[in-house]
C-alpha cells in the first residue's frame, strides 16, 4: 500500500490500521455477525478527510466502504482488506426554525437529529431506533412512525452534499444535478459518499400518543386479523406496527408472561392523545396481557425500541413487501412464531401507506409506493454456535413468506450484500443502472446492495 504516511498527513481525523489502538472498536458495527478487517480505516473529521480517503482508496485499488451509523444489517460499512471511510465523528445537526430545515452531517444518528429538532417542536420522518444512522436510512428511503403522515425521510430531503468517485464535492438537489438527486433518494450508497443532508421539517408539538399493547401468542391470529382490518382504514396520523416476539421483563407485564411468546401492537398517533385514544380504541379487543399506551415525547418514543435492537447481537433478516396482510401470511407468521430459535428473534410487520403512497413510483429511486406492509422476520442470537440453526430458520420463513408476497423488498432490511437489486429497486432499476454508468462507471461504490453500471460487468 502506497503513501499511508501521506494519507495520515492529509487527514485531520484518525487513520487506523490493524496494529493501531482503536482499530477493533472502529471496525465493530451494530451487527455482530459481521467480522471483517479493513486494511485502513479513516475516521473523518470533515469533508476534506473524506476526499483524501476516496482519492487514496482509488489510487491503491482498495474497496471503499462507508460507515455512517454502522446500523445496516448487511454490514456494508465494512469490507475485508478495504478502506473504511468512517463518518461517525461527523454528527453535527443545525436547525433553522424559520425556514424549517435541518442540516445534518453524514455520521449523525436519529438521536442526534431528534434531539436538535425537538427543541423547536419540529421533526422530520426517520426510523424507529435512535442509534440508526441518518445517512443510510435516508439513502434507502427511510420510514418510521411519521412516514404515513409526512412521507419517507427521502421524501423530505431537499439536498445532499456528495463526495464522488473522483473525490470531487458536489451538491445534488432539484435545482442542481437533479438526476443524481433522483437516484440518491432510494438508490442506497451507490453514487458516492453523502457528507451532508438538508431536510424539510414539520411541526409536531409534544406529547404524542405512543406505546405497546401485548397479547398471548395463542391469540395472535385474531389480533393480527383485527390489525389487518384496522390499518386499511387508519388515518395518516396513526401508525401501528405488529411484532411477534418473546416478551421482555417490562414493568407493565405480569411476571408470569416474561419470556413467553407474544404479539405486540406498537401504536403511534401523531396528534392529540385524546383523539388518538378514540381512534386506537377500535384496534383493541380480546384479552390484552399488557398495555402501556400513553402520552409521550416524540424523542422519547424514538428510543423505546433501542434495547430490543441493541448493538452486539448476531443478525440476519428477511424482508417482503405486501399490499395488504393476507390471512395465509398471518397463519404462517403465527406458526413460525412458535418455532423462533432464540428469545431475541422476532417477526416485525411495518405499516406503510398514507403519504408514502402519494408519491409516484418514478418520482425518485425508492419504488415501493404501493406496499401496505413490510414483513421482516429477524433472527437474532448471541453465539456463533447457533449460526446454523438460526440461519436455517430465517431461510425457511423467508422462502415461505415470499410465496405470497409482492416481490419487492426494502433495501435497508436486506441482509444479503448482493443479489437482490431487482427486489430492492424494482421498476427503477434500469434508470438507476444508467445513472450508475454516468456517475460511477467503474463501480467504485459497490459495497452495498449494488447497482451495476449499465452495459458493464464490473
């Protein structure tokens, strides 16, 4: 490798190799199943460091990977023997309450963003786990509790600053490099390294209505059928996700149910709690074993699932889109719930629709505008000794769900590093391949759910 000392002199942040203190910490990401060893890690302090890293990586023929929050289940932030550009020190968020915008650096997490915007009673839609990186979430589309009301994170993106394959710095928006801006909103990390995002913000006074209701697994089929009917008519302010899981020792649940299999309805109403209680009441029924829905600050609600999806477990997920949740899929989910291989494993059902569906399929790269729900079984486990058992379970349920699904999959929930580009990008794949040939013809940024350049085998 040439000029490593020159790289160090050109970078204000850290440049780490395998024998340096902090290397193992820097290469460690959220998914413990990923154990890769980059040749070089550049912990960038600013955009100039990112430029220097990209130029060094290209000059030395290194596979470039990018770490924002490091939360991607496929582990695309790390490549063996490659160059990791680590943005996790670039976490600044600046809110302009007059213009209702937020400028967010590429290493910021949702916790960073929500903390700053909540001071002004403003929000932009994001994910549901506060340690998630804003960059990866947004480049893949990005949905959470507010997406039905205000659209995807990508729908609220106004511009992106990007370091290109040549180490140039450009801005993409509707007014400048508009075709690239189209691709960045759903095309994942295929077109460069996003160092800054400008988001549109919305008013959201606290508190909102938020929290879980739990039912026994034996009641899950009835609960999910009631849920399926409810989400077809739910107002946009309302977002409910269902999760088949093992009950944690939470205080609102009797101890006899701790460690048993349950179905949880996680409910959010982004409006007055009084209105939300009336609307969500039609979702209730049967014999709930735990209920903790109440007024809550949005920034606090964003952290409720942090422990469930904490760093350090081994993860492998499957993801399938459905226009609605059919009875046959409900029955499959309930049956597979009885065989979940570990207490950490779950099967998540995410409600979409609302404002997400208002945008045309070809308006930006994110194609899944007609998906009503995304079903994501997630195998999670602690020890490598359980790898074979957990991977076999997740492959079986993934194949079974795909028999009834619509063929699409959310790129941020795909655990495979490659091979599912058609499912991820759908009808927009052809246009994305053309833009890839223009902006990254040598496929430099391929450590992702890769879009191959048109007429290329690289």
